[in-house]
């Protein structure tokens, strides 16, 4: 049903003319009903009805405009608007009857007026409802073209959030969504309705309903649900081929009152099924409140989240140090906007610059230091190993010495699972950092500790943002090996546990975070594609590219020679420190310092030297990689 392009421009005039015709026709029909003999209408009758119609058109149009009827947008009209039509017709009818009585105008009788008003009101509403139906089901746009049909929508959750979503869609988004039903596991609600939308089944019916109703989109509108059930429902939804959107936490809903604005795409962390982490906030607060806290690498993904969570515990001052000005500026502006009364200092500096660091420590005298500054991209560090040594090893050494010199209470190194039996330069440098921390703790009043965890979802360089970009561009999604696995944790999860581990530190520990079960990267890629409403290897291909230099199939969280002990927190464990002295560390650093003096040092020579100082560092044998790739059928 195509309309001319000029329809929108003249639509109000067209409605005006149609309404005049309806008013006139209503009076003729009313006259026929009232007359006992419709075949012998006299000239006097015709004159009276024509005169009445002329007066009625003027009166009706006056009240139609007073009731702002022509200001309504037809496709968005609702029951309240239709009531205005009826009211305007009845008021006009009464005014005409009053004028006829007062001025003896010889108009149609009161009975004819009332019948004509009722007829006019019914027809006016009926044809507008028909227009709205055509516009919302074939979605006419101003230039007269018909755009894609409304998306079929299934809502999960029969609570207040669903009610608000339905209300919003009915009021202003009818042209975008067709709600096919609601899913709720409460069987007592089955076949009941919320705002006119039926509850059509439980979670077990989701796949069937999506197939039968050709559902394009699913809104998960349960904000209060345990992670186990949430994961189960979202896993079911992955098999529907529909795109998912989800309501965030209740706290986020409170901060943003618009339900539709709160709906977001489902993230991979939604289907990991993590239980909420409980913290001993009292102990954390005691260490942070009214103290100067420093975060190196404060602009990075982990460092910035550390800053966000530290500021909640009211430090005397938060000092953020980073070499990259853009990210540091962003977190500074964010925190100052959200915490205008907090004292926040952002400093551009490199951990490589010993003199600059000492000046900062001398001026601010931090009580706690969280060291998150590091080069962490495995392939990049394989290509530039000297930069990893300078920044990660010697940068950490500089920060550690500054902490010792200026009597910092506690230092926490952010480490990685790649430091365990490292097969790449990045992991080897982080292992050396752990060794520095453990050795320095033995000769310093400062308590030095490290916290080791795996990959964090959404961090800079994380595989998840890369996959999302690849899906958005139509693929392919690239996976290095079909069997490659990684431990995953959300950034807030990891940082919360870092803060908690900090309260347990007595010096020399390497805290290991429970990352849950390892996740196959290939499965993760499939999940992200399905959550986007697409079919893996049909809509979006998954391409196996082969293991990158320094990459291994499986990450480990503990070295074989380390023991593992429980702490008061069920997700934090502690490894016993290795027997290494500061003299041994100095000897290793001396060896490394000789190779960083020459930028022309061959990469193989650099790696050979790193193996001398980090005995557990072993490059993955080429024959092993060939074996993996030979067994890979993709």
C-alpha cells in the first residue's frame, strides 16, 4: 500500500475533508432513521438537513480544533485520543441543540442531532484505527515507501519491568515491535496477561515459541535472578536464532529510569554464570580510607577499574600514574564527575623513569601502591622483547625500590597467569616481576605481594571486543586454535578480589584468584555470534588462524613448585614464596641490563638471556605447534 510522497504534507487537510464528509453523511443517515417513510422526504426536510449540516460542520470543526484533534499523530493515537473524538462530537451536538432552542434556527431535532453525533464519532474513530493499523503493520514513512515489517518480540519475565516495556512499546514504538508473548516460569501465570500481552509459556517453551512465531528479538527483562538460572535461560535463548537484549542490574535501573534505554546487548559474562563476589568491605575500608593511594597504569583497563573501586572507600587522595595521557584523562574526568569532593591527582609519568618516580613518591608519600603498569600484549612483546624487559621488569624494579625508600605500607603487583611456566616474553617478564616482589619483601619494611589472574573480559586487547568488531563487520571471527582455552573473569570481579587479597597480604605472597572453569575460545566465539542473532559458520564464519608466537593452548594459574593454601575468601588462594634473595635478583637484573643497552640485539639472543634469568621460561617447541596444527581439521 504505497501513498504519494505528498501524503504527509497534506495529511491533515485530507483528514479535515474526510471528517466533513463523515459529519454530513451522519446527518443524512440520522434523518433516514428518524423518518418513518424514507421514500417521501420532502423539500422542507432536505432544506432543514442541509442547513443543519452547514451549521454542524462549523460547530464540529470549532470543537475538533479546541480538542486538538488535528494535532494528533494518527499512528500513535490511543484510547485517550479516541475518547476526545467522542467527547468533541457530543459537545458539538449539545451546542447545536442549544443554538436551535435559543434562536429557533429550524435545525434538525435533538434526537437527530444525538444520533448523528454518535454515528460521526464511531466512524471517525473507526477509520483512524484502520489507518493506524495499516501504518503500524506495513510501516508507512513520509516518502510513501514501505520499510521492513515490525520485529517479532518475545519478552522473558512477567514482572514490573515487562509491564514498563510493553507500555513503552504500545505508546511510542508500535511501528518497531510486535510483541508475540511473555515467558515466565511461574505456571500460575500461564495464559494470564500483562497489559494485554499473554504469558505464553515457561523457559522450556522458548525455542518452540520462537520457531512458531518467527521471533526476531528477545528481551530478557528479569533484573533480579540468580546467575545459575540466568545462565540456563540465556543458553536456551542462544538456540533460537533471535537477537537478545537484556536488562542490567537493579542498581543500574535505579540510576537510569528508562527501561528501554537500560536494555543492552547480552554480554558473554552474562552466560558465564558467576555468583556475586562477597567482600570484607570493613577491612578494605580500613586500609584505604583517609590514606593516599597510588595506582600505576591508572588509565588501563585494570588500573582504571581499580581507581573506580578505590575511590568508593574515601581515600585521602587517589594518585593515578600513567604514560598514556588520553586514557588517564578519561578516568580522571569520569571520577571527578562522579566524585566531585574527592581529591584525585592524575600524573603523566613512565615507570621506567627512576628519578621521576622518586620525585612523585617524595611529594605524595603513598600509603598503598597498586602496580598495574605493564606491557601485556603477547604477540607485540614477542616482536619487541626489549620493550617488555624495560617496562615490565625494570619498571617494576623502580616502583618497588621507590616503595621501599619512601616507606609505603603495602605494594600489590598485578600479575598474570601467563607468568606460570611462561612460553612468551610477556609472561617471562611478569614472572621476573613476581620474583622481584618476593625477594624485595625479605629486605624491606614494605609488605610486597602479587595477585595473579587470567584474562579479563572487555579489557584492552581482550578477545571479546575483537570478536564483537569482527561480528559487526560481517566476519570472519578469527580463532587461533579450535581447542585453545583461557580462564576468564570480568574486570570488576578481578579488581574486587585484588582489593580483598590486599587485605590478606603479610608480605611475599602470590595470591591466585579462582577464575572458575577454563573457557574454550571457539565456544566463546560461537556464543557471541548466537547472542547477536546469527548462525556460526552460516551467517558469520569462524576462521582458524593457527597459534601465534608465544601462545599456548592452555593457561596455568600455579607453577608446579608452588604450594597452594586457602585464605578466608573462597575465591582467593595463596602460593608460598620461592626461596630467592635480593642478591640473586640483582645478578639477574645485571644480566638483563647488558642486553637492553643495545637496541640491535637479535631477538633470539634476547630470549636466550631471558631463559637464563627465568628458568621456567621455555618457548613452545615448533614441533609441538606443528602437531597441534596437523591435528586441526579446520
